[in-house]
C-alpha cells in the first residue's frame, strides 16, 4: 500500500536528480522522472527505504506535444506507362 497520494504540483523538480522529488519520512526523497511520468508510471520510490507514494497527475501533461500543422498529402508524380 502506498504511503501517501501526492499531487505532482506538491512535488519539486530537482535538476541534479532530473526527477520530481518529495520528502520521505526517512529523511531521503521520493523520486520519479519525467520519462516515468510519460510512460504512465505513478509510483515514486524512496531509494533509502521501502516506502513509496502514488503521484497524482494528468499523463497528457507529460506527453510530447504534436505539431498542429495539417498533414499534407505527398505529391505524386505522374508515371508514363508504355
């Protein structure tokens, strides 16, 4: 069972770890990376103990944004058949 449910907004981005972090009762930090979030992972683990938290977030906020350009059909060249 998860130690707690924590909103992503309540976590801090740690540039050194390249992960979102949240204080663990053991004194270390729960950690989860952006790559984990993109994959739909919702568990942030503490590297120093067995505790983990459930991160509450919208996975769509972490997906790569697709460009809004309309897809143009490829221009086909006429082929002469002999």
